[in-house]
């Protein structure tokens, strides 16, 4: 299912690497303490403050995505944190043919009022509009018609065309693509440009990695990344991250009381997920705590912790 990404909040979360035993809010005898230690040791989870793990906090979609990215990266030979997103992700420029910057913008620069449209008639032609200051408009108003311009998204040249003041507006500039343009590069880069969050957002790198490795398109997310994640979200992200070799069945599970989702069943069969009651119900819409997330991730990291379900049923 194709993902729809909504605007992302700019709130920052501190993520610190500490031994689980150093967290003041993880008692030594807590049911999740060993799992938290495994996750910290494997680089899958980090703290929420200088010495806190926040085991009772609801897990957000951003956290689920981030741990899935770490799992994917490690499964493909990576060590440490995944690579950082390029600085030019989510940026755009209009330049002269010789490279002089005329206008710069990004996906979080709402003051620019970035919009675009295509001509309804043939040939198809892109029109991109940006709000500018009076000084910029005066400097960019060419004599004798539209000035030649090059449109770049994410550091990639995507179109050439002309730049001129937009008709009917005192503070808008219009970029018009050349007739007969090839929109392949524009469409490709636009799909990456639009969801790019602000530089400095703590999960920016994870989102870039997930998009680059095809992990996002299968996630049917309809909420902000900072909303609580459901158990269904966790199942989908885990299956997008794990190779088939990590899902070797140890249980026989053909259906659940409240789910026949193949990804959920695969995780039950592998002993990674278990039910919330004695019927084996999955409770796909239920949120989960960081302690619960640690327990699930520890089973991924250490197969000896995986749960063998009762013969003839699930639990």
C-alpha cells in the first residue's frame, strides 16, 4: 500500500546511548530490563534523556521507523547508525544556466508558498510558483520576457525553462518548464522532495534511509510520525526491515482471532510477536510502550528468546 506522509512536527527528541543498567527508570528486576539491555547493546534502542529510558512511554511511529531502519541497516552489513541524509535532501534552487542562484527554497520554507501545476492542454507543461520579497521580484524581473532558468531538486537538475513574474500577483514568481520537457527526473525527485523534514529533526536520517531502501512505500501511515504507533504499524515496519532468514518459523499459526494479515502471522510463526490474551488476539490497533517494544526487538536480536506457542493454538 502506498504511504501518504503528512506534515512533520519539528519537535526534537534527545537520543543518548547508555547501558540499560545506567537508566535510572529501569529497575534491575523489571520484566523488560534484560530486553532493554540487549536492545541498547545491539544499538537498536537508545535513551530518552541523560539517564532515562521511559519504559512506560507510548512508542511513536518515528521510533518504530527508526528501529526498523537500524534493523535493516544491520541486516545488510552495517554497523553503528545508518548514514546521514544528504544536506540537499528537501532543497530546491532556480539558477541561471551558468549556475548563479536566483531563488532557493525547501520543503519547510512555508513562507515561499511553493505550489505547482501542469497545463491542462497538450503539450503538458509545468508551472512552479514561489512567493518572493519585493526586492527579489525587482531583481528577478527580466527585461524582454522570461529569463532562462534551471530547476534543481535534492541537488539534481530536473528541468530547464523560464522565470518571470507571475501574472495577477505582486509577489509571485513563475517558473515555466520548456515545452516538450522530459519530466522523469522531476517526478522522481519531487516524490523524495515533498516529504523531506527539516534539517535537525531527529528522525530525518531514518526517514531518508527508509525511502532510499523502499521501506516506506509499503507502510499505510495516515498520521504524523509523532503520533503513537499501533501494534499493526510495528508488524509492518518489522517485516519491511527483516530478511526472510530472520523469520524462520518455529510455530504453526494459520490465523488469529482478530487478524489474518500475512506479515503479522509471519511474526507469530517466528516467535517474535505474541498475543495480548489467552486467545492469541493480536490487537492491531493497540499502542505499545517502550518496554514492550524492547521485548519484541530483543526476540529479533536474540533468537533464543523467541516464544514457542502452545501446540494447536496461539498465546
